[in-house]
C-alpha cells in the first residue's frame, strides 16, 4: 500500500491569462511503462504509477483472463527496471481468446468476449451501512495528497469487515482497481466487501470486480450502460455518484443498510 | 459529427440518503463493442460511443500504428452490427512490434515502444490567440448535453483557421481523440490547429497528436510526466487546466498569443 518510489515530478509552467504572463510550479504524476510476465512469458505492458506493483502485476493478469484464483498465484518479483514477473499455476489452454480493448480510463484495457458474455459465479456476501460508506469514501478521497497535487491519478479502496483494507492509486482507473484485485489474489485482503473508485464504471471496471466476486461496487462518478448491464447479470450492487450520506444505487440496493 | 443513433439509456435508480429512500431517473451513456478491421483483417476492438464511427475506425488504426498518412486511407464501411472496416494501402511489414498497453482513460490503449522512443516529424505550424482558446473551450464544453447528462463521456475538439472544425465525444478519452485524428486522416479537417480534450494528457494522448503533427494540445485537466516528456521531444505546445482566459502552459508557450 505504501509508495515504493517518488511518483511525482516538479515542473515550472507558464501561466497565460488576460492579466499577462506568470510562472507556477506544478506537480505531475510520473507514469512509467512496466511489462508484466507470466511464468517468464511477456503478456503485456502498461503505463503505471510505481506503487503496489506486485498487486498490479497479479491484478493485471486477472483482468486479462490469465489468472482466475488466488490459489494459482505462487510468487511475484518486481524489477524496478520495468518488469513484473508473476509465477502462477495456469494452463495455457485457458488463455483468453478474442479480446476487446476497453473504453476505460485506465490501463490494462483488454477483456475477452467470453468474459463479457459468460455466466458469473456467485458473489461473496456482504452488506455495508450508510455510515460505513461515508467513512469509506472519505478514507479514499483523503487517502493521499497525490490526487489533489497532480489531478492525474485515480484512487480505489476496498472496505470489508468494518474498515478500509486497501487503498491504491494509479494514472489509470483500471490499474488502481487491478491493484485492489491483485491484493485480494495475493491473500492480503478479503473479497467480501465493497470497492470504491474515483473512476467511471464502464463495462471492464464492473466486469473484473464481478469476476472476482466482489458484491458491492461504488464510484464517485457514473456507470455506463454496459457497466450497469454486467452488474445486473452478476447481481452486483452498483452505486454511482457516491457521496458521504447520499448514494445513487443503480442495482441491488439491498446490500446497503441504513445506520 | 452528428449522432448516428441514440447513445443514451434511461434507468431509474434508488437514491439512499440520511433522509431515507427515493427514486431518480438517470441517463447512461451507451457503450458498445466495435471491431475494427483493416483490409478485412480484424485488428482489434474497443468499447465506443456510437458516433463518428468512420473517423474512429481510421483514428484507432493510426493510434495503433497501422496507418500513418491520409493518403493511405481508401474507404471506410461501418456495419451497425459492430464492425468498422477500413481499407487502406498499407504494408504489413510496417505493423507495430512490441506493444505497451496504455494508462489512458480511453479505449484504444496500445502504443508500441518504437512509437514512444522514435523521432518525430516536424509539426504543422499554427498559433492561437487567448480569445480563440476561450471560444474553443466553451464550444467543446457546450458541444452537447451528453457530458452533463451522463457524466460518462469525454469531449474533444479541433480548432483551426479561426473556428472549431470538429467535435467528438466518447466513453473513452482516447476514442474521442481518435475520432478527431480519424477526421484529419479522412481529409475532413485540417491538421494545423489545436486539440482540446476534457481528458488527461497521458503519454498516449500526447503521442498520437504529436505523430499526427498537431502543434497545440490542450486539456481541461492535467498532463502526466510522460505526456510532458513527449510534448518536449516533439515540440508540441502542451496546455493543462485550460480555462477561458487562463492557461497553464507546460511546454512551448510561443504558439499562444495575447488578444
């Protein structure tokens, strides 16, 4: 969950306005290309924020359909020269077939038609109270200063058993969710809880949470039509425009309790 | 530039708040998977908003490195069952090699290391005045009601020769830029102008504009470190946090004139 390296860069910009010309210091999020390998075979690469890279590598491979369960994951090695090596018990025949590159604000960006149209395993069971949701949202939004400083990262948290269990950020909203999913697959955090993301809930975002069995998926902003369709098929509680004390529930409100 | 089909969906949501339970009508952006084929060979697929699909198909193939110039593009056929067929004079040997999946809020999401590290051809030349920028930003932000209704689309415009020449929206910020680039490659709009996007300027966003020769790239929000690095290498004027009357210029301010 901590930041492994300095993920920001300072830059002096020229501010042009009707008052003339000025200078201002800006902080940029540092985006770095990382390859992800599965059992020493390169699978893909993504631009990432250099935090939570073990979790990212595993979540990335799950998102792309190469890894299905926590039991498969054996070891993860991160080389700071830009490579994450995941070792897992997988069958090559299970590799995803035709892929769809996704619309998402985020990186991993590939889902297969199979994943999109297949049936879902039952979700984990969980409920959450309105008070817990409020605390959860505040915890994610104040999880670090990076979002306010750079305006270039998305945050994502996992709440379960009465507390925030994980918090990650990334330049891509998908990558941040992938880090959460990777943390689940690494056995670091439980699955029976709620995810809250600052990013939009397009199809791919909801799909990977549903495949992971996460029962409650919330966003600061909106779902797309297909994000909603997947939530309905999988039975996921889908919340948009989530604010402390006010939730707009698009599907399965019964998991959210007053109090 | 017009909307070909209805790209929204109505949904009644349950609003949970400290005051109890209410209902509310929401409008969702409809995201649809489209395959893109080049000379009848499927290259990839992306979730898109069903507008500007001819331009999207061409821009997608440019973004992925399959098409380089307007002269190569011969014909585009859009099948509303989810396929865009682009016919172009391309050499298979020019296909992109190792690809990096990008961090971007948007769909097309693949760039090659070659594109990232290669040299850039000279950009088109253009300048823009502060007054033009203000009018341009307002034109994009008020280009349609879809953004305000759905909170799930990004807008992107192209300004050249004193007016907004093109405006597109999509569920992915990349797709919206791809539609602009496709319109350029289809000869519908000029290259010697400015792009303004509501999305973040990560590496891939700046890269495709620089490769296209667009000299000025602006965003409502921030660039990433690598977005800035590419702008500096290519000489692109890079503007973040662009507001009418106030621009934060990260690179090459000389193309923006007072007045």
